[in-house]
């Protein structure tokens, strides 16, 4: 089975940093596009960052210059480095995979990030 497990969320002060991890099993990262989404209560889930199977990255305008997505194919893990955090970054962050083993997409359970101002 495909499984995505996020970790690294927590409490951080505005201006601080946090690194999220997404450990994948049942898939090979080199065959999948991986992305991070976030969601706050009452709002739709929004795309934050994506990294393709080939390593190309893209970001939402709201996080450009502050967040960085990366992956370690050998460890089958995707990361989201979050710097200069703002209160508005507070959300549940989800890992998402699409590719050969997940044609309909696969979601992780999410990890809470709370930024205090």
C-alpha cells in the first residue's frame, strides 16, 4: 500500500524555521511528483510547493523565497524547509503524491504547524 507519513510540525515563533518531512512507502520517488499542501479550518486545501519526479520545483507566491521543497530519493523522503515563518502560515500541512503507483493521488495524514506572532 502507498503510505505517506508527515512529521516535523509544531509550534514556532514568527520569524523562526521548521522542517517538515514526508516519509513515503509503497512508491518510488523518482517515479512520482510530490507536493505539499496546507489547509486551515473552513478553507480549501491549497498547494504550497511541488517537486516533480525529475526534481523541478515550484511554489505558491505566498511562500516564495521562504520555503524550499526537496527530496532524498535514497531515503524516499520529501522535505519542506520553512523559513521566516509568519502567523498566516499556520495550517495543517499535507504531503501528496501522484505518479505510477498513485494514479488517483495519495495523501498523508497531515501535520500541524502553528506560528505565534
